[in-house]
């Protein structure tokens, strides 16, 4: 316990210090996010701060005694996504090359995870074989990109990642002797918390693609690894990730239905409409935290404890979020 606390404190402190140094570098290098008609902020702000928690997490992995295959999955996939995101933060990389790199990173992670674990659907066990690799790769790339899409207002992506990590810790504490997994999740949560010190509304630096994409694929790999311990754990992780999954998926589907070019930048996510409605980022980001801790976490815990069927728990947990997506006009064309 003492070693875990020390590791978390070191991770938090190093991440906070590194973020400050990256901010100084970004200001000197004019690496700024300039507001435009699709932005949710008004002031030029340094970007690329997510590289701080990426470095802290990847280095910290070497200090934790963890099964080597999972270390390689996290390290290789996370490193590749972060590097591509870092390069894109410094100079635009064409979408097709980014997407190719994302699928390569997903394939790397799945190779070391040995594919998609057996899924549980009510009383049926589903082993998808090679098709599971394809399905899991698409899932990982989607999570990677939706974290990028949802990182549009101050603090929201960092708060989401911290809440999901802490939720994962609770799932493991309640059900299994998985101290090594808990250590890694706490390391990631505290490293992101160090960055959040600079990103909390009003943000002094943005995460950038290096950080948001990294969080998406790392949390996705955690969710797949969890399913290898207990098939119900995957449902729990999908519940923990529900805020981002529902908003991003609802928005994408609605924009596609309306005939819009879904790959173009926009600001029609539910959280972006909510931020404009309330005139500030803080209430929306804190609202995401409240939803995660007070609504999603209990459902995820009940599913992992086998008190409720995973799919039913997911549907119950998602329904209010789908209503919020509708209520806040996710995907609707902007009129102003």
C-alpha cells in the first residue's frame, strides 16, 4: 500500500511538472490552438500537454510488476498513438495516415492480448475467433477517436479518464485479486490528475491529440483485458465509458443521417451545446464527473458483482444518457 501511494504521488508530481514545462515549450514554439468558428474556446491556448501523462505512464509501467504481454500491449499501442498525435499537434498529418497508424496500434495491442476474449450474452458465451480481431480493432480505433472528438472543452477528457480509471479500480477491488491491474489504473489516473491541474477550467493548456488518442486506446485495451478475467467485466467497462460513447456515437449517427461530412470538424456534440447553453465549461465537465460517479459507477459495480445481467445493466445505464444527448441536440446542425 505504501509503495502504491508513493508511486501515485510521484506520478502526479512528475506529470504536473512536465505539463508546466510543455506549456512553456508550447508558448515559445507558438504551438497554440487558435480559436475558430468550430472552437469551444475564445483565447489562443497552448496544446500538447497530454504528452506529460503519456511519458509518466509509459515510464511508470516499467516500475510495476505486470504480466509482460499486457505491458507490451499498452506500451506499444500507446506509444505509437501518442507519437502520431504529437506529430499531428505540430503539423497536420493526413487523415488516412493517422487512421492507418491507429489500426496498426490496435493490431499491436490485440496481438499481445491474443484477440477478443469470449463474450457473455445473457447465458450464452460467444467466441468470435478471427472475426473478433476485426471487431476489437474497430472498437479500439473508435474509442481512440471518440476521445479525440470529446476533448473539446476544458477538463472534460481528463475528468472522464480519471473517473473511468477509478471505476475500473472499484470493479477489480470488489471482484478479483488483481493488484497489478489496480496499480496501473491508479498510475494512469494520478498522471492524468497532474495534467488536470493545468487543464481544469479555465484551461492553461490543452491535451492535444497525443493525449486524447492515447487515453482512448489505453482504456480500450484495459476493457478488453478485463474481459479475459471475467466476461461481465467488459460490460462494466462499457458502462464506465458511457458518457463519451453515447455522445460521440449519437452525434456521428445523426450527422451521417443528415448527410453531413462526418470527418469534418464541428461543435455539435451534446457537451458542446451544453457548454454554450450554460455559458461555461466548468458546469459541464463537473456534470460529467457527477454522472460517472453517481450513476454509471454503481451500475458498473452491480454488473461486475453479477447482481444484474451485463447487457441489461448497460441498457439501463445508457438510456438517461441517450435522453441527454437528445435533449442537448447532439449532432444537430448549428443554426448560428
